[in-house]
C-alpha cells in the first residue's frame, strides 16, 4: 500500500512560485491499478515522482507498506527505490547499450552473477514478448518495443510497485492498447501495484481500478473508475469524462445544428445518462408507450468501463407538457440522470 | 629520390635530423599535455555538468565559480599565458623553456577548452536516462561512470579530437617562445632564415597529422553511435 500524507511542494521560478502539490493525501491500495489524471501542469508529474522521492516534497510523508520513506536517504533510499520500478513517456533507454544490456543494467549494478543475470533477462524478454530483439539497439526499435524494454528493465529488480509517467502518451492508439494490456497482465500475474499518471481518460477507462483527479496541485476528486465516469462530481472531472463519451463534440454539434427549428416544433433536447443495468433496459420504447411522447435519438453511445456499461443518449422529446415532466420524473426515479440541453420557451419567458 | 629531395627541399634535407627531433618533441608535448590536460579537463567538465541546475550533485556555488575561472583562463591569449606563468612553471618543473617548460602552460591552456567541450558533449545526454537510473536506485557515482560517460562517448571522442588538434596548434605557439617542436623548427629556420621549403614541409606535416587524428576520431565516434 502506498500512502501519501499532506504532501506539499512549491517550485520557485522567475515567474513566481508554483504550488505543484498542496496538501495532497492519497491512499493507493496494494495490487491495484491506480490512475492519476490531470491536465499538463496540474502537478501529476511531481505527484508520481514523490512516490519514489525523485522529487522531495517540502512537507508531508510518503509511506510504502507502512514505512515512512521520507526519512530515508542515501543507500537506504536507493535500496527502497529498487523495489519501485518506473517507466517514462520517452522510455529513457540507454542508447549506447543493447536491449539485453539495458535490461541487465540494474542487475549488474547489484553485482548479480552473470549466469543469474542472463537467466533473469531472458525471462523478462519473454515476459514482454521481445525475445527476438535481444541484441538490437534502442534506435532500431519502434516506440512500443522501446516501452516494452523499459518495462522489462523496470521489472528487473522484482519491484512491488510500477510507476508509469505518461507511459503511453508518445504512442499511437494501437500500441497504447497493447502496452496497457501488458500492464494489466503484469498487475494480475505478478500482483504488482501499478500507479499511472496520464492526461488521457481513455487510458484510465481501459485499465484503472481507481482514479484521482488532480487540478492545480490538489486532488479534487477520487473514486472507483466506474463511479468517476458514471457520476463525476467536479466540473474538471466532467470535462475529462466527456472526452471519452465524446459528449463535448456532440454538444458542440448540437449548438451549430438546427436547434431553433426543433424548438419551434415544441421539442426539447435532453441528455440522459444510463448506468449499469439501466443501459440495457428499453427505456425509450417504454417512454413512447407509457407517456405518449415523440422521442428521437440524436446521438447515443455506450462505453464499457470495468465491465459495466454507461450509456449516453441525446434525445429530442416532443409532446404534452405534463407527460414530458412525468416521463422525466420516472427516469430520475429509475436512477437515470437527466440534463436539459434545450427547453421549450415557457409562457413567462415569452411574456 | 635523394636527388629530388636535395633539389626541391634543400634545407629540409640539410636539417633532417633537426626535423625528426622536432617531430619527436611535438609528439612528446602533445601526448604528455594531452594525457594530463585532457584528464583534468574532462574531470572539470564532468564537475561542471553535475553541479549544474538539475544535475546529480547540484551546487550553484561550485558551478558558477568553476565556470568563471574557466572563462578567465580561456580569455587569455596563449602566448600571454606562457609569459604569465613563467614563475609558476619554473617552480613546478625547474625551467620555463624547452619541451619541459612548455608542457605546464599547455596543460593550463587546454583545460578550459577540454572542460567546455566535455560539458557540451555531456549535456547532449538525455537527462531522462539519468532520472531512470536514479529511479532504479542506482548511485550517482555509478550513473556518472556507467550512464553519463558511455552515453556521451561519441561526443566525448569528438571533443578529445578537437582538443588534440588545438594542442598541436599550442605546441607551435609554445615553439615560438622556445618550447621546441615543429613550431619552433618552422619559425627558427623557415621564418627567421627564409627557408621556405622548411615552412612548407612543416605545414604539410601538420596538415597530414591533423587529418589523420580527425579521421581516426570520426571513425571511432561513428562506430560508437547506435
């Protein structure tokens, strides 16, 4: 378990002080895949680096399995770091060394026997599926292969924790997917705790068990991944979640669309979010039957997060006013969130 | 062959023993000052990089002090440096003239150049690689020896080559103030006694020497670049 307590970090720059971390507390459960999301400059990079103390916080404590590592320095900190692997956005491989030598590097430092090193490196190469690239230099590899080498190297010391600093941000979507699958497998097979920071919600959606949202050096929201997507509380979280559902694009399109025309026909536009079981239920058909409404779907999507669906529907609804209110009330009672995008003009508004 | 030499390079032929002797002196000066000056220069360069902001041993006092000293020494013309150092040279090696006397100011003269070139070569390495090393719990000293230097090796070789070539230039200048070597040979006979063939042969010799060093260095650097 990783526990961060009241971390503070301020950078003094020419342009003034930057509070990279202010009063950050976080608990990362053992064996989980934990995501930290935030825009660039939000402080997530400093946050992940304080877990292995590459950045020393000005104040606060970092506990790893109950041990306060902020008290460590020198050799004992180095030994602690050997049990915390880290991979990076730009891979950070040694250009002058082959794939084999890169992975063997931390083992050679620990003066392992050459036989042992060879056995270990071969096993790691197999684990990341790069046995045929043993003698290649990093410059001869693709981005995804480089990240696999970096992962193998980070695992050489048999760490309990793997920190991923924007590990897929420099990769194309397909390669990203394969690296995420690898990370997930490592987490499941080796029980290794994975902490990753990213600005891509799609990465969080794919593999994280829990997520923390960072804004201006503070953790503004923390939840189980499904909960965060289904029920975002803070404005920034909503914006991040919207990028996965493409809600932001839809709403922009709707604004440009012939909304005024729909309005003149007495229709309203509502955004409905269905969670869990609700995403499978035939609510629209039910509304049409029970409440005698005209409903047409403008846009709809379903995302599967942590094996549970979340549905987003944009519908235009026309019909009797009372029926409409009744229908919306029914949906809310069923646990479906309803958000108006465009309402009918009321008498008062016209008057 | 012999007739040709006598016909076209009469003075060089006449002075061939001196010529060979001066080549030997130049070689000795370049090798000794190269060994001492470059080692000290490379070490200074490493200190410059690791004490820099964000470096492994960040220390702004050491960094700026060292930087200033290097800049001061660099800004002194070499001929003046030789004169300036006469007392110190005499104290250190007992004489301020000849090959022995030339070596001291040459070492001092090449250190700033070597350290700046080393600094530049080392700054080319991706700081992320060092960060990765630290994240693996590897000590800073080990990182300097096994990451920083090997990663910058092609650049370092080019830096060393540049230093050797400018050392050859320095020996010629040291020669003009009594340091011996090819430079002093060319000045003494070629320039002072109007023996043009001596000057030309000296220039050709230096030209070939410099090209050989340069191409050997390039080849080594290329082979180490992956």
